[in-house]
C-alpha cells in the first residue's frame, strides 16, 4: 500500500464518510487479504467508489482496465456501466484471474467483464474499438506506453483514469527511472491541449483525464 500522504486520521475519516462498497466487494477484500499475495494492490473504497461514480456519470459502453488483480476495481467500474456495456480487463496473474472470476460469477455486473490474460500492450494490439472509459493501474514502468496507446483509442469526451500518480510522494523528488516515468506521465497530461484533467489527491493520487479532441 502507498504511504499515507495525509494525516492517517483524516484518511480514516474520509474512508468512513464515503458510502460503503457492496457486501460482495467487502467479501472480496477480506478474501484477498487472507489468501492472496500483495493484497495492498487492491484499489480500496475511496478509489473504488470514485471509479463507480465516474462510470455512472459517463455510462461507458466500451471500457478497459489495465491491471485487474482480484477484480475489486473491475466490479466497481462494471457497477456503473449500463446493461450491455463491456469492460475488457488485462491481467498477467493467473491466480488473481481465477480468484476474481469467482466473484464475477456471483455479481449482477460480472457478465459485463471480459478478462484477457497476457501483457496489456499485446492485448491492446488485438482490440479494434473506441473506448469510453479506461482505468490504468498496472506496472508503472509502462504507464506512459499504456496512456499514449489508450489515448489514441479513446473517443472525444471519454475518460482515462490513472492510479498511483503520486507514487508515495516520490514524484516530488524522483530518484529512480521508475519515479521519472510517473513524473513524465503527469507532466505530459498537464501540458496536452487535447485533454483536460484533474489530479486528485485520493489515496496515492488519481489523475482523471478527459479527451477533448
């Protein structure tokens, strides 16, 4: 999990003051914490409810997630999608995929989710679609590659949401090549007149980008 970037008591207050996720998602959290490695990779309530809210506002018919893990964020997005919407999820961890599918099968929104195993950039090469909504939360080394590729595929008015863009505060004083990638992604988004964005200090940072043209 990212380090707390605000007072921990304030973070807890924000969590408690946000409406809860559905019971199935809480069960998914508990099971991930108990049975899976790296449970801190879960998006968590504040990010999950943000994704659900944005999806409800945008009503995406064609959506993409890069980095699914055990399905918490996927189900949060699918919850906000219209009936008939399709969410393609890219994931490279077979055990996480198998675990996530047990919850997709029990969710009223699980039928909207189509999981693709393999490197996301390879999966993107197989897709011929215009995207309404994308959530990027995978290996940070490829963040700029993911973003640029997805931006090409996104319709005007579509959203791209990038997680972990504060990178535990390392974007302020980058010391590694990986830190530099996050800094460059954030810089490029802010400087691009073809998009508009808001950088939210939710959890470890969420950059919400809307393609203008």
